[in-house]
C-alpha cells in the first residue's frame, strides 16, 4: 500500500515525501487506517519496522484537522527521544508553524524551559524530565489529546512504571484522548498498562516470532567486571 492511498492530507504527504517514503511497511499499513480514525492501539512489531511514522503521521494528520490540542510522546531514553524528534521535524515539513520540543534529563533546564514557554504542538521526552516540568507547572498533562508510549516494554525494564502511572493520573481520562502503545513484546505487564489507561485498544501484532531484524547479526560477549 502506498501512503497516497491512506486518508492523509497534502501537508502530511509532503513530509512523507521529504522522508523518502513511498510504500507503507506492514505495521504502517495495518495500524494507520485505525489510528487515523482515532482508535487506541496496542502494537507489537519488531525493531526497524517503521513504528515511529505510525504515531507521528497520526499526530500530524490530527493537527491538520483540528489545529488544537497537543500531543505527547514518552520514550524510555534520551537517544530515542532525540531520534523521534528528528523524525518529527522531517515528517512535519508540510507545517512550517508546527512546534516540537524534546525534554530529557542529563542536561540543564534553561533551554528546555525556554522551549516550553514558547508553546508547543508536540512534546517528546523521557518520564523523569517530563514529570519535573509537570511539578513546576510548566507542562500541564491535561492538555494532551494524543499520548504515545514508545518501547513500553523497555519503560518497565528501566523502572519507569511508577512515573508512567503518575503521568496518566495527571491526564484527561482515556475516553477524552487517543492513546497509542508500541512495544517489542506485549507482555502481561504491558497489557495491564493498556487495560488501565487505554480506551478499548485494538491489538495489532506483526510477525511476533522474531523481535529483531533478520539482517542484523547479533553477538553476545561475556565480559568480566
Ligand atoms: P521501529 O520504531 O519500528 O523500530 P523506526 O520507526 O525507527 O522503526 O523505522 C526504522 C527505519 O525505517 C527508519 O530509518 C525509518 O526512517 C525507516 N522507515 C520507516 N518507514 C518507512 C517506509 N515506509 N519506507 C522506507 N523507510 C521507512
Ligand atoms: Mg521505535
């Protein structure tokens, strides 16, 4: 399926073209028709299968339709947050006024505070720093009508479950927002999260038997302390 066959606006397709995408990947073809209708989804798909574009294109198409509300993408690591921000800048090329901010720890607050003060359409970040800004009333979680949890299983591995619970408790209810969850595995704890905080999510599993990509050779080296 080509991106042009999806119900995407000219502006959103301009970003797709800028990114150099023409054909949808499996996960994009299966999930975008649902998320573009506003459905909540819980998606399991291997690394490198194109999940980022699923939630970014959904967020951008909603922006095109409403021009109101704000979107939040929560990522377990700074590196992933930065990668998502870069993809978002590329895919939002058709909306020059679209404002994106990226919030993570390990760096000073000043620049991030300035970014927040200017008002944003899309917030990308790691749980700790996002909650810091919520505590200082610089981010109001009630403004988000779209929420993405990327690499949900890794969030658990990194001990972010309490932070995620806190974030959801500060948001509007599941029925008043669209929530999308992406994970390499849909374990019981990930499903529990979906049951607690999502609105009848559609569950999509793409090629569950291999969690990593075939053409990447992996080796494990045991090292001493
Ligand atoms: P995942 O989050 O599933 O691990 P990403 O969203 O990071 O995967 O995508 C992996 C790579 O594939 C990225 O470099 C991205 O730019 C590229 N990509 C995504 N969708 C497409 C597409 N439809 N056509 C070509 N390349 C794509
Ligand atoms: Mg990803």
